[in-house]
C-alpha cells in the first residue's frame, strides 16, 4: 500500500500545554504525574520530570494519556519525546495524542524528527521562534498502513532500546575507570 500524506491534526488530538500557577504550591507534589518542560526532554520516552502535578494541579493542568508525543514549539523547537505514562506539560510544548486504532505512537515519535525539521525551517524569524497549535496541526507527514507503521515503530523502538543500553554501558565503564583512577591516587 502506498504511503499517504496526512495533517498532524488528522492523526489524533492536539493539545497545547499550560503551567498551573507556581504561586500555588498545592498544584505540585513529589508523587504526582509528570509535568514536562523542554529541559525534561532528554529521552525518547519520558517517565520522569523535575516537577510533578498533584491531584489538585491536574485539575488545572492539561492532562494527556500515555503515548502522547510531545514536541517543543517555542524557542527550543525540535525536542521531542513520548509520555511513558499519563502526564502534563507546559505551554512551550504541543502534544499529539494519536488515535491508536489508526496510527502507531512509536512510528509517529520517529516521524516527529521530520516535523521538527519542518518547524525549524518555517518558524517565524526573530529572537523567539514559535509554531502555534494551528500551524502544528497543519504540518503534514507521510504514513504507511497501520501494519507497516507498527513494524517500523517496533524496529525503531528496539533500535533505540539497544542504543540506550550501549550508552549506559559506556557511561558505566567511564564511571568505573574514573573511580579506579581516583582510588589509585
């Protein structure tokens, strides 16, 4: 089956994040759901964040389900991740919650690098780049059948997992080597 072009807004629900008032400490807690900012995006799948929303914070934050793809659309355009659990995010981020009956979330996550390249190329010139929710929804992407999306998504998920394992192994060896050097001195 041929790949078809679709607008991101046709793939599911687009949500722009928000920031529950930081002057109300009860909106945040140590054991709430993740509340992602661009600085929290450092892995393909995000399970942790520096701040978390309490039950009260979730009532004013924009909460989305697991497998929502988060894309930074203000200033640091192009940092992308997928939520590993239910979460929320700030206004610098747009989230795409895909219709999983038609679209594979991990496939879309891999495609999000292409969306970011398009956004960077078309973002408003000036000191602050921004792609608003409407512009984000209008971005187009190419999609194969769901079965092919699932196969491609599974391949990249496994590849990303192997890369992460090897990165951790290298980091662990570097740490052990540094520890050995310090003990010898």
